């Protein structure tokens, strides 16, 4: 059994997969394996990976029909031989000392989840280090509150999971969605009382492919509502009252991102999210996390936030006027 299994998932990543895999195959510490799960690619991804498989014993390839990232992760865990699992997206890459650094924390086999920091790169090569990262030990309560309040990001790919824990936490039952799946999954994992450590090292490099991903809201964005409902069900099984303020705050941030900051034409997508938000009946002033966040907003965004909250059409009308007369978007 090896210490760490890298589970790499990819769909049509021929432009990026070599850089990704070389960052894994050139680790400073040798106790690991690399498993690539091809989620039904139709480009040259398979050919590129197959050539690398012939050259590197640590690398193996498995293909499946296009079923989505969660299905690919599950497939990868089933194939993995490592004590710990590190998930990697096929267009990203990692630090060459990731295994060495993480192994320093996992050798005693006490940690169920180790979280490391990351940088975000764009197509111009510009990068920024993630600032929403608080180091330290977490229990179930502090982990849930940190994720919902955004002092910890919820992603799969900046975490190292103990394989036995994933099995105990029924990882294969996580929602089969693509928006908010990591949020729903990590809140579910918290239900199983994991031992969690967040470390300061920047070990993962996330590529924000701005040219390859449409920013216009689609029906896929509505999956975030499914994710939030899954989070609610998990919290109900634990103690919803304990986390109510934090859950509402996360709903507020969804409303802010998808409705108030909408840069596109008015669509049914935003309307659906807005109606769901109103159904929650969240008081912007009584929720301390929400009210504190609003205080930090610039006047225009604060004004539009209250306008949208009052009525979607009213907020959209004011935002449209601003764009028309000021000649630019609201954000």
C-alpha cells in the first residue's frame, strides 16, 4: 500500500494534461501512485496519457463514459491503493513537494482530512494566492461553520482524504451534480466527525480557464440549489439551530453572486434563484454574519442588494439604468 493516491479526473484536457501529470510524476517523495480517470474524452487526452503510462510505472489510466466529475472520483477511489486520496482536476497542477509536505502530517494516520492552500492562475499566467484559508485543527462544528462562513473553501482538490474515512462517510452517495457538489459533500463528511487539519502551505495550482468557460448562467447553475438543500438535510440530522445563522449566510452569498451581481440579461435562472431566496425569508439585519458583510460592501452594491431583496424587477431596473448611463457593469 502506498501513502498517497493521486486521483486525476479529466474530460477533453489535451491542452493541459501533460503539465498536470508531470507535476505529479516528478514529486520529491516517492511513496505515491497516479490514477487518471478519463471521463469520456473525445480529443487526444487518451493518447497523451497512454504514452505517459508506457514511460511511468506510477501512472495508470482508466476510462469511462462521460458521467461527470463525481462519478470519476468514485471510480478513482475504487481503483486507489493509497492510504490517502488526493483529487486533482486534469487542467490544474500541484507543487512538486505536495506528497512530501502532506506526508509529514499523515504519517501518524490520525488525520482524516488535510487541507492545504492554493493559488489561482489565469490564461495570462497571472496568479493570486487564496486568502480564504484559515489554518489549524477543526472538529465537526468548527469545520461546518468555517465552510459556510467561507473562512475555508469547500473544494475537493485542495484536500487530502483518508481513504478509510471516505468509505466510512459513504462518499459514493454524494450528490451527482457539478455545481456545489464539493460544498454538499464536505458538509456531509463533517457529519462523521473527521479529524481535520488545515496547513498553511500552498500546494495546489488551480487554472481558471476564463476563455473556456462561459460565465453566462445556465441551468447547471440551478444545481447550487440542490446542493444547498442537501446541506440543509445534513444540518437537520445534526442540529440545524446550531448552524442556522451560517446556513443563511451561505444562502445570502448565493443570492449576492447569482442575482445581485448578475452581469447578463435577465433570465429564468436568476428568477428561480431569487424566488428560492425569498422563500427562505432571511432577515438581512438580524443575521449578524449577513449584516456585517453588508456593512463592508460599497454603497452601490449595498443599495442594489437591498433593491433586489425588495423585488427582483426593481433591482434589475436600477442595475440596468446604472449600466445604461454609466456605461459599465455593476461589478
